[in-house]
C-alpha cells in the first residue's frame, strides 16, 4: 500500500551532494521585481524571502538575480508589463 501524499511530501530528502532537505516542498523561481533602480535588493525583497523561508518549504529557488550591473538584462513575464 502506498503512503499518503502528505506523508511523502513531509518526508526529508537526502541529496547526492550530501545536502538534506527537511521536506519535499519547493517554491519555484519567480521575478519578484523588488530590487531598486540600482538592482540592489530592498527591504521588501528581504521580507518576502524571510516569509517564504518561515513558511516551511524544504527548497526555495531564487528568481532573476542580477550579479553584474554592467551586463544588460531584461525583465520578462508579468513584472515587465
């Protein structure tokens, strides 16, 4: 008999890298569009990721992260509208 889906999602997951996730819930990456005009993270972005972290997901994937201001970047998706 198979375990209920809630039991499977709540189970820890060991990664081949040696890391371990506390559960199998993940938040997919998004373009939050909460950086300032200089592409620096804002307090709002920090607050948002803090809430997601406290929400219990085992894995949070970051979105469109700009690491070099000299490289042209384009926002896509709903935040570009």
